[in-house]
C-alpha cells in the first residue's frame, strides 16, 4: 500500500477526549501513523453550543467528505432546543446505510454468560436508514397517530450485499436474516426476499431466517448458535443492544456505520460526564471500533496486532474500574493503554489469537463523489394497473352508518365499496360487535366487476376522493395498484 | 361467590390434548370444578381441515362469547391455503387488547440466569391490537413498500389502565413504560404520554420509562431490576419472548389476552408434533396459564394452592424429559401431574410460597354484550386547521427536476412547496449529494405566508392533488393539520 490514508477525527464529549487520546497512543505504537493521518474536526457539544443544530462545523462536514472515514468518540445530543443526534444526522446525510457491530466475549470481562461458560462471537448488520426511522409521522384524527414504516428494495439490497461481502471478507460461515414477516408480510417479506436474492451470489455462506421474537428468546438461551444476524432498522437496534448486553455492555462492543462514500467508526456508549476528565474511563469500545476501522481501510496487520495485545492485556487481569475482578487494583485510562502498548507483539493464551496477515490488504477503492443525489432502483419495467383506492376518514360515525354514506358516494362511479376497517380489523361488510373502533377508518373502493383492471389510470380515484371530501375529512389516501398482476396491498384481518 | 363460572375449552393440536387433560385433572383435584364448568369447543387443525379459514366453528365462537373466557392449548396454523392464526383472529375478533405474561424463575428449571444466582419475577403487558399488527401494507412504487404503524390514544389508554389495575391487584410495586419515543416521537410519544396520564390514578406504583434497546441490554445484564414492563405491540412481542428465554423458554411462561368482554388464557409454546400422543409433554406452561385464569376469575384460593403444589413439585426435582437434572429419571405427563396433585396443600421450601387467601375473591362483573361496534374516544372537541398536505409520488426523477415541476403546479394555488424528502431525509430545498433516493418521494405543500391557517378546509388540498395527478402518479396523500394549534406532522430529517 503506497498512498496515505486520511481520517477525520472527532474526539467527542465527556470522556471522549481521554479515550480518544488513549486509542491514538496505541495506534501510534502499532505503526498506524506510518499509513494514516488523523485530521481533527469540530463536532459535538461545543458546536451545538454555538447554535449549530447539526452539531458539526462546515469544516467538519467537508473534511469528513474528503476523507471518507470519520472516527468519533461519544457525543451528547443537547435535550430540547432542536439539536439533532449527530449519529442520526451523519447516517442520513452521508447515506451510511449499514450499521455493523461485533460482539465477542472478552477475557477478564465477567458476564452472566461467561460465568455459564458460554463464549460469544457474533456480529449484527442492521439497515440504518429505512423502517420507521425516516420519522414520517402524522396525526390523522383527534385520537390516531401514524408512523410510516418504509422498506425499499434497493435499500434492502444495499444492506444485504454489505452483509454477505463482510461475511466473505471475515470468514463468517453463516448468516441469518431476522424479520417479522409473519406479521409485516409485505415489508419484512421484501426484506427477506431480497436477502435470499442477494445470498445467491454467496453460496459458501450458510443462510437461514428467523422471526425476531424467537431470535431474542434464542439469544438469551443459546447465543453461541449465531454468527451473523441481518435485520431491519428497529429490530436491529433492539437486537444489537441485546447482544452488547451478552458480552458485558456497550463499553465492550465496537460499531461502524458503513456507506458507499463515507463510513463512521464510533464508540456507542455514553459520554459519562460523571467521570469525565478524571482519567479513569475505559477505552475498550473505542479501541475495538478503531480496530474495525483499520481492517475496513486495509490496515489488517496493525489491526491484528492491536487486537492480540488487547486480548493479552485483558486476560492478564489488567482492568479499568468499571469491570473485572474487583479484588484486584484498577488502572487509569493511560496506564491501561500503556499495558496494551507493552503487549504489542504478544498473543493471548486463554483465548484464540487473531491471525496476523503477512501484509496489509489493498486500500479499498472509493467510489467517485456524486455530483447530485442518485436515484437507486431495483425493479424496473413493471406493469402497473389501478384497481381502486383506500381512503382514510376522520369520523366518529359507526361502521354501519359510514358504509351507507360511502355506498351512496360511489354509486355512479366505476368503484364499489368492498371493505371498511378500523385499526386493521374489518368492520364492514362483516365484523364482530366486540371490535372497538376509533375515529379513523379505512374505506376501500375497488373496481366494479364489469370494469377490467387497467381500464383507466388514477384520475377516477382522485375524482372519487373529491366526492368523498364533500362530506368527510380525508386524512389519508392510498392508490391501489397491481404490479405485474400481483395486488400491491394487503387484505384486512377478516377480509 | 355463589354463581358458577363457564369456561370455553379448546384443547389444541399436537400435545394440546395431553397437557390439557393433565391441567384439568389438577384443577379437579384442587376443587376448581366446584365453581366452574368447562365447555369443550372445536378449534384448531381439525376445523381448518374442514375448510374453515378461521379455524374455529360457529359453536366455538358463540360459546366463547357466552362464557367470556377461553382456555386453550397450543394450535397449529396451516401454512398456505389462507388459514389465519387463531391467536391473531381471536385478539382482533374479541378485542383482547392486552397481552399479559408473567416470568418467574422456577425451582428445578436450570437456566443461564439461575446458574448465576439471578432470580427473575416480572411481567409484561403488551398492547395487542395496534402498531404494525393491523397489517395495513401497500406497495407504493416499484421499489417501495409501506406498512402503517398506528397508535391511538384510546388504544393506549385501555392497555395502560389494565397494566396499572393489574399492578395494584397483584401488589406489583413498580411499572416501566418501554418505547422508542426518541425516534418515533409522535406515535411512541403518545404511548408514553398516555402511560403518564393513566399513572396519575395509581400514585402508589413507582413509574418510569426506558427506551426499548436500552431495556433489552439491561434485561440480559440485570433482569431482576424490573417488575412490570408495558409496551407497544411489536416491542412487546420481542421483549416478552426475550423474558421467556430468561426463565427457560416458552414452556415455563403463561400468557393471557385480556379484553373487556372476552379473555383468552393459553400456552404460547408450539404443538410439538414430534412427541404428540406419547404422554411425555410438559404441561407447566398450560398449568401456569390456568393459574392466571383462575386468579382472573376470582378463584384465588385454588390458584394459590395449585401454584404452591407446582413449586413444591419442581423443587423436589420431579421433571418431564425436557428440563431439569438429566441424571435423574424423568416422568411422563400423567405422573408429573399426579406428583403435583399429591402435593396440593404443601408449600415450597426453597422459594417463597404464594399466600393462600382466606376465601376466593368476588367474581368480576362482566360488561354487557355490545349490540354493535363501539367507537371509543379520548380527545374530543379539538380545534383543527388545515395547513397543507403531503403528496407522495411514484417517480424516478431527480429531486431538483421534481422540485421544478412541483413549483410550477402550485403557482396559482394558496400553497407553496416547502420540502421534498426521500425515505425521510430532506433532499430539497437543501440536501446532501450523498443521499441516495428511491422512486418514491414525499412532496410537502404548506400555506403561503399571506394565507392564515384555518382560511379554508381540505378542498384546496384535494384540488392541488388533482392538478399534481395530471402529470404524476400519486401513490399516497396526507392532510396536514394543526390540532389545538399544534402541528400534527413531523419535520423531515434536515428540515
């Protein structure tokens, strides 16, 4: 590897500067600085305090975009005042679509599982942009609020491709797609389908799928059965923190947010303001994130050396005050780091050492900087036909009274009323007297029997909506279409 | 208690009949039949096989509705063929809005946590109807599928009220609301707000809230810190299975689905077809669900006696083949049950015995059967004003090209284009070149500065939509309103 690497560096708030100093000290001793420059940038509390609601200076944004890599310590999001989480902003701004976290039982870090003799070595790949994390929410009636859960085919493809490529690169033998496709049949069904499609190019990796609730039970009973889990955003958020708990908490688990242009490596634990500046913070999570970053950049030799030295240090009982055998003395951040530096070149004895490769890998090629937002697409040339529409009404009427009104409205249109549902349960034409309704109904109109699908476009639906709006508040609307002949909408429970 | 109780009884599939026989045997020995009649009903595989897609006969539905209580064994949902899960149908059909599950470390049931000396005694109350479980899904473009996440104020109120009343009834001292309101600010924000509102009537119960991912980490690290967790549907689904894992799996955790009219008590584990009919199945989960049912019906004396006998049996090392000390012999279902019957009147020695009350409690009063669907309401007399609309387009255009078109469309209307977002991230008027877009955009129109809110109703929005639809496919639409002056819609990331 000839060319030097540049990394934007944001130390973070609270204990951030201390643990970042420690990590850089270790990097230096391991020869990382022979290959890479770290360029400090301004992010976090100080930037928020200047009234910048993103918490990062323009220079920080530009530098990160030039480097393509950001290494960051923990940061605070100010409560109130419109400041937004830097993590969330960064993922969205830079399209860091995959969150990658590894979880490994560390020697000297006692957990419920280590006490039971269970050794954990797994990773989680989480989709980082879609799902309910788009934050698209609407109050639709006095009593009803909606959040849109969005899952796209190209969004799924990006994360699945990253997962399988990572499994191949790291020698991970099996990957499981985690989902709730038995309930969210279309959205999580798509996530699962695209996992299977992407997996066809990786036949050497054993592939399976598991429902998220069953997975969480399995994880607490027998976590060692999993190697890589691939999940949608919310489920991935929950499961990755669960997995952190299995190995001792967020202080012992690294995290990366991976994009095609910019990737972010960070400690996900808090800023621990209570112990900030006292020189006693535990830098393990940031060191592990740094190791992950070095591997990502092709610096596989120092990554392996640092990891072995860290493992050798932990197994010798060296510890900071937050973990380990409390009967033994604990070290400050600096001494803890020096203990790792002293062990560079050593390998651990009680756990498997990481193999040190003969040379660093090739520097990964960076995609050219886009000049404008790209539209990414998976399914093209699909034939769609309009089949009707779902209209959502804000009304306190009973289902029967509403059905009468709606049948009148659609009388002289190509549509008939086929369904009224409330909170997903059909309440007309059939329903149970026990179903309790709220002031937000879905009314479904579909083509009359004698009207073939594809007879016309959406204009008749908009005209119908116009008619309905004369007497009712329409809070929401969806066009019903077939895609290559398959209905693009679910049936109601009971329909 | 003078009047007799009636309970609809569905033994279930696979091992269902064996474990149900065992449970009824135990009930009989404990004197339950002096107070209650069990009326067998047809549900499950045999009913599905007759082509009934609900898996329950009309008689079963009628009987359950008359009794108000259904006690059921595990049931299969046939794969394919349109058969629907009986559990889901029952919750929706009978509005069983709260799922209640308890998790308690049992003597003789070894788990990772029992080995670490951690004793678990907690419960989960899960909202059972709303969230993404309404199954309202639409394919909105070639590449984008949406699932509606719906959270209503009366839906929240019902589950929170049940949770607090249950805590009071069972002497539970603290309850935590679990949520993801830092991301789903409006929907989970509502869930959390209504928890706090309901909690005001229960000042003796310590109340707190915790974000779901942090909770899951805490649960694997230190589960004994929680007593009652109250969650929205999906998060509750995940967390309750996680908790089952903490105490040894679904075979050791009871479950109830509670409604105002009909409540369902069931074993949530599978039908175990591989061992069905061999007389070796473990009836513990169904017995525990039965104990929960007896308490719910006011039969607190036999409930306590059976629970004490079960605990005394388990602590003595009596076991079925699926758990316990494998060096000791295991019993079949019948002998395991007889061992419990023999211990009726005994109390456990190694764990706390359940207090046996002097007399059964009063039979709970049942609400009168509704004659039609009720509309339940929380917020009334709210003043709403139209502020614009979000229109969602299926288009492969770039954000800039789309913005030009949309500005032209709204030129002679009271609206201006304020925002275009893609997957929740703002891409116009500002945005990052790194944001990757899919073929599904949100376009936000809001009132021009000189138009005061409340100047007109929704008709101008529908007219605008009509104009947009001349050149674009509108896959979705939402009315933007203020409710008592507060915006009923979220801003985009970056807005």
